[in-house]
């Protein structure tokens, strides 16, 4: 990979928050975990108090929660100097993680995700990285292919006919990377941070799906 653990240590400084943490985050995602990244739009406030987007569109449907154009990903393992050079073109950008390559994402309501994560850990089920977004969603990173397999997986586990607030994000989608702001609502954070093992080989969706589906169904009924 283009950036190692020693370089990560050089970047860490106590008391750094917000945008100052983005170089560290970029180094982790591209160099340590080997994930692709995308520059993303940032949300702000317009003169009339409404949420505005750095993309410049007054009618932006998702302010601060979409890739900047052009949105070519920076591949994981890119040399650190090249990552910084690319990011210098959009210095105020947030960091987005494209799905469908290194991982897919199971997107569930935050309360259901929290409950499912505790149960999965008690059962000893291998769980990959899990992020909590400020708009009330939890993102479980799983092996790529989950989005295409989801209908069949739900059928096999008996949840295909249930009302579930659960979806899978695959190719063509993305998530906002911690610790970046998502849509002007606050920072995304890790409920379960990546490790070298889980970043390289996140679990198959089928290992988590039964527990997540049950938690989502209970949340819908309550």
C-alpha cells in the first residue's frame, strides 16, 4: 500500500478535530485499509438559513451528501503524495467511501443497528466495521455482492415478506466516511472501527442478516 502505519503516527496530533482530522482519515482509508475514496460535497448555511451545498446547485436534492463532479474515486493504495495532490483540488471536500468494491453496506435504522450489534457480539458472530450516521442510520460493512444477493438472502432466511427498513448499498452508491459531516447534520462516527482484518475481509452479509432483519422488524412493530 502507498501509506503505512509509521506515516499514520506522524499525522496524529492531540486535540485535532473536524476538518483537521481529514488528512488522517484519508491516510487510513487509502493507505491502511486500502479503500477507494471520493471527494464529497459539504453542506453549509445559505443567507436565508436553509441548508446549502458546496456543489453550487440551489436545487441540490442531497446537500453535503453526494460526490463532487467529476467523481472519479482515488483507488486504495495510491501513494500518499498523489492522494494529497488530488485532494488539493477540492480542499473543502468531505470523504466518501464508494460501495461495491471493497465492501457493500447494509443500511438499517440506528436503534435496530445498535441492538443487533450487541446481540451479534454476544453470539460471537464475526462483525466488520459499523458506522453511525447523524440522520439515524447504521451502516454495516459487509463483503461485496450483498446488494445483488439481498433479495435471495431475505427469501432464504424467511424475511422476504416482512416489512423491513433495511437495504443494501452496492455499486454506484457511497457512504460518508467518519469523521466527516453528513448533510450538515453532524459527524459520522464508528460504532465498531475497522481493523486490518475486517477492512480486508468484511463478513458475508448472510452471517448478519437474520439478526439485523429481526431487529429492524421489531423496530418497525414498536
